[in-house]
C-alpha cells in the first residue's frame, strides 16, 4: 500500500535514614501481580458464550477498497492500482481490480514494495477510463478501508465517492483492540489469524481489510450493551464516521439479549458491567513491615543461579552464561549487604537487569524493605515490569510483589471522565478517544494511559482532559476515591506493599522536589541508565518562562 509514531543546582539527598544504599548503573543500562489487563470472561449457567449472530451490522453490503500509489501526496502522486471487494458478512459478492497507467513514472521503491513494474502500468488503462466501472461497482455502499482517508483523498480529487460513508478499520481497531502491539494491516492480520500471504497489492489488501473488518465487528458484538449504548449516546450529536456501526451493534445486541443463558443476557444488557463500566479490581496489599534486624544475602547462592547449570540455564533454553553478569550480581549483592554506594559501568549485552533484580528482590523479601528501581523512560519501565520481573517471578521459589508507578497524569480520573461524558459538545477526536476509553475500562486494573492506543498529539491532548490532576483532585471528598476506585491512589497504596517499586527518573526526581511525598519511604535505590540522570534532573527540577506565557498571566 502507499501508506502505512551547565550549571546545576545542588541536589539535596532526600533519603532520610541510614543505612542508605544507592546503586547507580551507568552505561547502556537500562505478590508480583500477574498482568490482569485483559477482560475477564463471565460464566453464568453456560460454559461457552453464545456465538455472535448475524444482525443488521453484518447484513449490510460493504465495499472494502484499497489503492496502490506512487507516493503519499494526492497533490503530486498518482494511483497505480485499485482493488475492491463487495461483501455481506463472510460472503464475497464480487471483486474488482485494475492496474492504472499513471501520468508519471513509478519510483523504484514503490516498484520494489508492490512488485508492480513500470512496463505493467504502461500497458494499463488511464484512470479516467476506469471511473465509470468503479462507480458502478461501489455505488452508494459504505466504503471500508485501513486508513481509508488516505485512499479517499486520492479518489475525492477525481470527484469520486464524495458522499459515501467510510469506515476506517485502523480507527475501529484502535478502539476495540487497546492491547494490540501494532495497528498496521499486516500486524493486525497476524494477531487475529487472518490469512494475508500477498501484501501491498490492492485486491489482496482489500480482501484482508474485509476480513479484518468482520473480525472487529465480531469483537465489538461481545462488548457489554451498556458500553455500546453509552458510545451511541455520546455520538448522537457528533459527526463521527463510526456512528452507524455502533448504532447497528446496539440494535443487534438488544435484540439478541433475550437469547442465551441468564448470565449471557445480563452481560449483554450491561447489568454485569459494574459502576462506571469498570471491571473487577484486585485487592490491595498490606504495607511492608521491615525486619527488626537486617538479614544479609548469601552472595554465592545468588551467583549460582546465573552459573552454568544454574536455575536460569535449567529454566530458559538457550541461556548463555556471562561472567560479567555474575560479577555484577556479586557487586550489587555486596553493596546491599554493606549498605554502600556502588557505581557500575557495563557494556550492552551483559544482562544488567537480572544482575541487579536477583539480589534486589532477595534482599527486599528477606528484610521487608522497598527497593526502588528507576529507569530513564516509561517504555523501559514497562519492559522491566512486564518482561524481566515476570521472568524472575517464574524462576524464584517464593512470591514477591512489584509495583509500577508513573507520573500522576498517566492515570485516568473517573470523575473527570464523567464530566467529559456529560459535556455535550464533543468533537470527533474527543468522541474517538472516549470510545477507546469506554471499551478499555472494563478490562483495565491500572487505569494507565500506556494500555491505550493514542497515536496522535490531538488524542494525547484529549487524554489530558480525563487524566488525574492535582489541581482538579477532590482528594477525600471524591466519591471514586472513597469507593477505592481512584487509580492514582490505588497505585500508590499498592506500592506501599511492594518489594520492588519500578519508577522512571522523572518520577524519582518529582519525589525529591516535593520532599518524598510521592513514593513510599525507602532506603534502597537502583538507578538504571544513570548516565541520563543528570539531564533528567535538569529537566525535572527547572522551569522555563517565555513572553507569551507572562502576557497571558498578566
């Protein structure tokens, strides 16, 4: 397809009581709660859910359409292939495709991407001779495409399909699949098990788009009726391209809510969705109690885990013994035992995270202490929390708890969300973000923005309207906090009971700035990617003013 992310102020030590141990890892450094960020199935009277029935949304005739072009700019580039698939539910009613002779040569990279040669398009008809057949094929049916606005920009310039409704599977997938790793047509097809052997040819891409659209509709049909109704209520006065899809889904869902088991009927009607569309939240842990006397680590025993024939070699096929990793683990363990500062510089590929995680978690569990681990970015936080720590949890013979803490604006505020839902003058961008949030809420246990797909600056700005914010917080007067449903305060309370607390440098330094009121009291700190800490300190503990801001304040 033709388309598709000095001088520094003195740093006052914020860590109150000795012994304090900080371990700074320089160079390329960068009850564990299982990931519950998926919707739970509800069983009531039946082991298997009733399969989705065909309804209004599936019985309509749609046309999946895709173009191949010489580039991305409809002002200067040209169409070289058109593919279209007319379908109703799983039935393909007809297909239409043609190469197109462009008024300019095809760039080599486009020939390489699509496999379409200049010789082939030189023998093809020009676009003007294809307009009539294409119009007769598509008629006034809704057009389905992946990033469909790209295709329509090229076609609208020719006066085509100016009034057809358009459904973007990229947008629909962003709403219905908040946990997808990528949202390209190829990656979504892989995740959903859709056959897609030939890519970047118009007809094959249109067939894959058709299959993706049907898979998304079946996913949408499993949403609670309460969520679908709320989306439709919000969309009633918004010019939103997906409005008709969700209206049809509501009619189908309401009609089929009278079939199936009692539990399925309740789920379809939204009766089991929970207040505010929230799913079940896990119980919060108890704060740690430090041991009366510090128990030192057995350094040799920990090092043996990474030796040849050790626990890691037995558990992970292909494990490679690295002497530098074992040496680093020993140094970290000794520093924890002695309450000393340690500076480590290690090359890429040493396995630094496990070299500090193994002694850190053993020390924290043995002594009832928090060990704070700070990384440079939120992405590295997530990698540590969702990959490295679970790997360690599977290896160790004892349980431990880890918590992921991010800045306050990363957590949704349910009270601000309710205010936005009842505002009444939503834009299409706001409607799209609200639909994503409403679909995601029943499955999240963290309320973390990182679980949502918000690819554009506009969507990220709209998140700011519902994000937790100290200036808008009612604290103890907030009904959601009193009910234990404030995600920000839940994260803080979970950190109080965690052995490992994973933060980023910005949050670590925010805790410094407010005199340790962000993180639970701790005495042991590991700074991963410490070579970024100086820049993070400058950015976090300084501010900038400009003339425009001063004039606005005045």
